C-alpha cells in the first residue's frame, strides 16, 4: 500500500475511491501516527485501493481522566483511496 501526503503517487495514475477515514481515542502513545495509518490502510484495502493520497492528521490536546489517571488523545487521519492503473 502506497501512502502520500500529496495529491499524487510517483509513477502512478489512478481513479478515486470512497475516502477512508479513521478516528480513535486511546491512551496516549508515542506511535499514534503509525497506529492510525495502519487502520487507514486496512480501510483502504477493504475497498481494494492500491494507495492513499492526501493523507492528513488532526489531533486534539491530551485529556486526562482523573478517575483513572489515564491520558487520552483523539487522533483523526483522512485520505483519498485510489486504484492505480497501468499506462498503455
């Protein structure tokens, strides 16, 4: 699965598919970006995409749950799933 934060995949032409997106609220982890990208890739694979372009991340500040002492962070990843085609 190819991932790009730009509008294109190098050497590829493709058609757009329904955009995958994922949102998660979980205990604060250093690898949060890797976790949401993996989830985004799974959703793109479900619709038979070859790549995701215009990947973007948004995240809120850390929220501390006083009762449990757990720090939570909401992260949103979005992108456009594409199906690559071979040039003739």
